[in-house]
C-alpha cells in the first residue's frame, strides 16, 4: 500500500498536500 502506514520515505503530509493541490486544480478548472 505504498508504505502509507509505515511512512517508508513517503510522508503522509506530502501525500495530503498533493491531494489538496489536486482538489484546488479541479475547482479552478470547473
């Protein structure tokens, strides 16, 4: 599961900010 639980080099914080950025882009496109 991409190491989301263990955080193996991939911080949940970075993942969360990525999701937020994607949502912002979607809202702007509409």
